[in-house]
C-alpha cells in the first residue's frame, strides 16, 4: 500500500482524526520554507492531505515551499489522486486550481454552523448544517469548474469539490485533546481574550461529542477512496 502524503505547516496542526480514518501508512512532510523541496512523485502515494497554518496561502516569497505544494495539488487533481485540503490546505488547493485568495475578508474563530448546499460523499456525513470549528480570516473564490459544497454568510466558500479533491475551510480533524492543544498554543490564541478562549473550550465540550463520530465516518469515506488507489 502506497502511503498518503500529509503536508503540515505548524507542529500543532497535524492530521488528527484524518490519520485514523485513512487506515493506511502516512508520510508527513513540512516543506513550508524550502525553496525547492523534494516531494514524492504522485505514483508513489495513494493520496494527498494538506493541513492548516497561520500563513497566507499566496505568500510564496515568505514561504517558498507553498509554490511546490500548489504545483503538487494541481498535478494531483489532474491525475485523479484523492486530495483533502483543510483550511490553509483548502486555500492552497483553490489557488492551484486557478482561484484567488482574499486576505482578511472576515475572521471566523470558534464553533458555528455551515450551510451544506450540495451533496458530497465525504462532507455529507456531517449533515445539512453542522456546527464546526472555524479558525481563519482569509477566504477564496470558488475555483473554475469546482462545485460549491458549503457556505457561511461571511465566507461564501466554506467547502468545495473539484474532481478527486475536497477542500474544507473549517476544521473537522480535531478531537478534544487537539482542541486543548490549540487553546494552549500562543500562536493560536495570542489574539484572543480569555473569555473568548473559554467560550471555545465550552463549545468544544458540547459539540465535539457530536462532531468526532461524524468526522471519523467522513474521513473513513475519504480513506476508502485512498485505499482504492492502492
């Protein structure tokens, strides 16, 4: 079985529940600041997962490795390789497919619903209006030819499908332990007041028992597609 390539951008933003759902070997790489990273060939992987991070998806000067990630994502979609992009990963996927990044269009941090507007075998597991964890201030336009899957008033493109690729602006990969890590990581909460942190913590205690089982099922569906590639 070929491994799934997981690209990360911060030590606290790992794959979380995604890795459990894959049920395949994984290869985790961080190439954010490497100008010419050596990434595996698509023939050597069964899927590609790209995680979140605090940087702007179009900051190729400050973080040159993002250019290589975008190129890999574009090639993966063209080759029908299963792809999952989360938050920054979704934005990189969108840019790879010809979209553009809109910086600081509105901050969404904390648990709030998204409206699911189209059927998808992975996202559909969460239902029509799940309460999910948001943590972003940038957004993207819908890539040409992609199908819009979920939206909020502030962020019209919360999820999209483009062939073999699924992009999610929100974070279904967290369990309680990972949320606790985020809420104790200065890079994540440095701009939040104590009461905002406690509101997120309390919402997590309420929502994660619902979200985690759904996420495990959703990532298992994605894992089935990965394993089918072999």
